[in-house]
């Protein structure tokens, strides 16, 4: 596997992460292939993750080429100085925009404040008889998480009963199964669209964007094509 590199200099490298692959080895998976090792081999340089994306999430993924640079970037993430923008397709119709500020439990069971802002880009009712209704509603949304808790976006949209399509853990299994069988859905429809931060050495603002893959664009067309 060769990754699309969207930015690289002597200190940083960013890729367009494909859906379906883990960033690094963990104790909860039996996967044999990970981005950390593959990218290291691709650019012939050790890399250090500046942040994480879930296995199913695609999009901008940033690495440092040294531990020191990774620490600088990590501080920007912790201090919420980095702009993160995602896009997703969710079940149901939502308001034009909104804020989800429900606290989320951490790994130790303690609640932590978390805030996610969203803006609806498009919505559509389609002739999918997934449940007892003859139609199904979906929304295409832009998302800006203002904090970075574990599975924050996925958990927040599940909390307001508009789960992300294709999310196996927090999503709607009936919609996921229907779209998998009838439309070949093989991924979670969450994409890290944009990442903006200050370069740790030059202090210049770096703005990175990642294109969606064909599967994601296909489902966007499903919602925006007037013929559907």
C-alpha cells in the first residue's frame, strides 16, 4: 500500500489516510498492517503520530519526523489551537447548524466535557425501506470538533440519534446492513476533510486538505443527485 502524501518537509509529513486501516498496533486488534510501519518504509524515515484517526475514518493524518516536533504538535492539539474539519453522512435530518456539548466518559469512567459543532450541507429523503417506513432520511454534514475525546464525533452524533452511516460500533446496524447489501457500502462515512495548524518551527499556518475516496463521493452523489 502506498499512501497519498499531501504535505511533506524535513520535519512533517501528512497523508490522506484510507478508510479501513489502523494508525498503529494495539492490543485490541489482530491486524498485521499499520500506517506507522508502512509510511516509515515509504518515506524511509521514522514517523511519530501527531494525532489519531479511527480505523474507519479517512482523511488528513499528520505525522512528525521527530519526537520533539510531535510533542509541539501534541501541545497544539491539547490546547485546541488546531482547526479540524470533518464531513459525514448521518441518519435523519438535522438543523441547519448546531452544537453537541454532551460530556463523554473516558476509559476510566469519568465524564469529560466535549463539544462538537456541525453545519448541514445537504439532506435528502430516499426510497429506502430500511425499517417500517417506506423512505429513509440522510444528511450530509460538516463537523468541527472543538475537543478531541475518544470517538467524540461518532458518540456525539449517536447521542442525538443521528448516527454516522457505516459506524459499526455507534451506528444503526439496519441502515448499515441495507446500504452494504444494496449499495456496496464498505466503510464508515466520516472523513477528516481539513487540518490547520502552526508549523512548530516556522510558526507559519499550514492548511491541509484531503480528497474523499470514490466510495464516499458515490454516497454524496446519492444524496445530491436530483434523479435519486
